C-alpha cells in the first residue's frame, strides 16, 4: 500500500511539476530596487542564509517568490535530488521538511527555520525595511 501511495504522488509531481514551474516563471514578482550600497549590504547579509527546497513544492515556490520580491540572493539547495543536501537538512533541522532556511550567525551557530510562513515573516522582518 505504501508503494502505491508513493507512486501516486511521484507521478503527480512528474505531471504537475512543469506546470508549477511555468506558473512560478509567469507570476514572478518585480524585485525591490535599492541603492547600490544598500543592496550590497543586503547581499552580504544573505551569504549567511541557505534555503533547502524542492523544485516543485508549492510552499518552496511561495518562499522563492518572496525572495525575488525582496531581491534577496539567497543560496538555494535542492534537497530532493541531491542526497548530501538531504542529509545536511536531516542532520541540521532533524527532519526532511521543506522549505527550510538555515541561518548562520557570526559565531558560526546555525538556526533552522521550517515552514514557509515563518521563513517569509523572517525575511520580511529582516529585509523589507532595508
């Protein structure tokens, strides 16, 4: 039974995936335009952030859209097709649940934010006013 359920969802992802990618591309928001020195500061802050994601996950798409709207060059890692990214996500966050944002502070400590709503709130709170 478990095999049938997994096969169903795998097939659903294969069929709907291209349409979701097309929708993401077509509905891409315009990015915030900042002064060059402000954008450089934002780019510097984004180097401590990594988004673990699946390409066609609707919640990941929602977070990526917000990243585009805020003009954030956050590194993205595919935890669906790359086992080492999946393993890092499992070890750091304790679960393979996406989207997940890894936030590394100046001392090298990492904090893992899971749930698209929490990630979007964090990004808006940290970068919307910049």
